[in-house]
């Protein structure tokens, strides 16, 4: 098992700068953000331009990572593959394919994305839509030796009422998406606030998890008593303002990291555990983001034997 982080938390830095710092901080891998541009929401970045990526660019990235003794663990483009606007949905699918092409050139095993959701349709109707939209992407990836991994983020901010905007949030839905040839980029933080035990949920599915993310969550039950499970309604200031929980770096929330890492090992996991830094306490400046990544490293490094 390797310890890495998702580069999207440092959108203003270049990939060479991130790789240099990551190596010096003791990280072994980077999950590289490959959005086409930044700005549509927080925690996006464009650290590899997969739209203009060929053998020469792949060689340069390989040399950079070899220099810093790092691994590219995955390419990350987390977008709504069931977007209600069909033209936008086609754009997203095209960019997923470009990410897959880049991953194949880099000999990277996985590309991460979301299933997403059409918010005007029921979950069952979205399942039917996904069964039309996603298999061609799975086939495209498989022909190039790449797996598509789906993060189990709820993406409640994509739904007008704060309901799940990514239909991959529960083990029931994982089993369905596995039947389509998709894999899981497991993240325990989302399960915690949903009331699902992250370790119990993880154990049966490690064989379908080639890559995992490390993000923590901090719950406030007294605030939940006011707002309810679905979070704020009238007083919600923005789509992601749930009001009774927030994401934290590993070690600052309530995830049982010893239990998570032990379950991964017991299940035979040999991939990368990638810190996804979305902690509001350790954000706002480059220095604070790096301090948050250092906290995560100190929390997780003692648990990972290599």
C-alpha cells in the first residue's frame, strides 16, 4: 500500500512544484487532477492537460515522477456523467475518454469520476440512464487496460434539495455499479455521516477497490437535531452548507483509520490510499493546505507498512 494525495487541493501550483513538495513531505504517490479547467467548484484542478497529451508529454510526466520517486496512482476527473443537459453530458464523457487515453500512455491503472445524477429523475430512472450511458465508457477503458473508479461521494450539492447527486453512495448501489464493470474509489468520510459504518461496509468489497481515498468527517449531532439528516433548508447559504457535519483531514474527524487500513490489508488491497484534502480549517492558503496534508501524513503513515 502506498500513501498519496489528490492534487486538487493545490490548484494554483504546477505539477512539478507539487511533486517536489510531496516527495519532501514523505508522500509516495499523487492522484493527479485532470479537469479541463478550474473554477466551476472548489477542489478542482488541471495538473495534466489530457486534451493535449501524447507520448512526449507522458515521457515528461514519467521523468518528473521518477525524479521524485513518486507514483501516479490515478487520474481524477470527478464530474456528473448523468448531467441533465445532454450536450454537457457528452462533453463530460469525451473528457473522461481523454483521461483514459492519458492514463493508458502513463501506464496508470485507474481513472476516477462520478456516476452523477439527473436531478429531475428518480434514482431508479437514473439507474436506467446510467445503464445506457456508462457501459460504452467502461468498454473504452477496458480496451486500453484502464479501470474506471467511482468515488462514493454523495454530491448533495448537485441536487436542489441537498439529496444525493451521485448514485454511488451505498453498498447497495456499489453492487449495482460493479455489475456494469465499474470499480470503487472508496472514501469512508461519506459513509460516516450517512450512518453507514465505514469498516463494515468496506470489508466485503476490497476486491473491487483498486484505489482508495482518505478523508475524514466531523459530525455535530446537536446541529442535526435542529436541521435533520438532510441538513439546512431555509438557512442554507450555498449548496454544500449542510450545517451538521464537515469534512476534515484524517486525524481531525471521527473515522476509525486503524480499522479502515486494517480492513484494506486484510482484504488484500495493494493500491494507493490517497488523501483528499477538503478540510475548511486547513484551507485558504497554500501553507495551511500543506499543513493539513502534513497532519494527514502523520495520522496515516504509522498505519501503513508498505
